[in-house]
């Protein structure tokens, strides 16, 4: 066509190539998880955080900057490290963030047990969190094992 500026055709072909790649990617990723929010582990971790936040008001006021802060930060760390690890490119980095998330689960379990034993968290109200922690720990173990090959 006359009147086209130089490079305009090149840009159009680049856009059509990009569209082709996007459609190709979409075709091959059907049924495959492409975002951390779609993973069961991340969803369970967020659910555990919500449940934890419903329990921490039972803690004494003087624990606001003590165990309350520590247990909520550790709980949030599980979901955050799963998300951050998902976004990393190297296998080594992904594995490191899974290890950190797994360590945070152990930290939450320990603090949670202390709160139960001291009587701050009634055991009748902790069954859901306990179940989620157990499930998440098993998932992390499996995910880490699978990464090792």
C-alpha cells in the first residue's frame, strides 16, 4: 500500500505474532495452573490466615506485640512465600521459598500449640486451623520432595 510509513508493516506483523503467541500459550495451558492464586496450597494458606485472625482476639492484651504479632506474621508468611516462590524463575529460588513457607508452618504450629496449652485458644475452636496446618505441612513436604526429583 502506498502512503504507509516505513516500519508500520513490521509493527503490525509483530503485533500479529504476539497475538499468535498469546493464543498458543492459552491453548497449551488449558487445565494447567498459571497463577499462584489457583493453587490449592496458596488457597489453604490464605484460609489458615483468616482462621488465625479470628482466633487472635482471644489472646491477652499484653500479648499484642508478643505472641499475637509473631503468630500472625508467621501465618501470613506461609501464603506470601508460596506466592513469591511461584514468581521466581530458577528452580533453586522456588525451592528456597517453599522451604521458608514450610518453616513458617512449623513456627505457626509451635506458637499455636503454646496458645492452646496456656489456655488462650480453646481446643474446640482450633480444630479447623489445626487441620489446615496439618494439610499444608503435608503439601509442602510433597512439593519439596517433588522438586528434589
